[in-house]
C-alpha cells in the first residue's frame, strides 16, 4: 500500500513538474517574442535618429562653411580698412587755418 501511495505522489509531482515546465517554456517564448519586437522597434528608432543626426551634421557643415567665408570677408575688409587708415597716418598733417 505504501508503494502504491508513493507512486501516486511521484506521478502527481511529475504531472505538476510538467505543467510548470510548460508554463516556463511558454513564458520564455513570450519573452523572446517581446525582445525581438523591441529589438526591431529600437533598430527603427535608431535609424530615425541617425538620419536626423546626419541631417543636422550636413546643416552644421553648411553653416560652418558660410561662417568661414563671412569671417574671411570680414578679415579682408578689416585688413583693407587698416591699410587705408595707415595710409592716412603717413601723410603729413596740414596746419589748421585760423579764422
């Protein structure tokens, strides 16, 4: 009788273990599916961010190029102004007329 009772307990434990194992496998599949979905979403989001960063990079390059040319123009204008101003200092001063 004790042997029969032990076999019944072992079958019950085995049955519960199988149910638990199936539940873990199902949960594992769901987690894998969610991880895969998130991975796809993240790749898409990263692609969007990358394209926006590239767009900003191109705009920054254009701004840098424009500012560099404007700075060069200001530098040239300033150099011309300095040359013109220095030329005025090299000319002799005329005496002021008295009234």
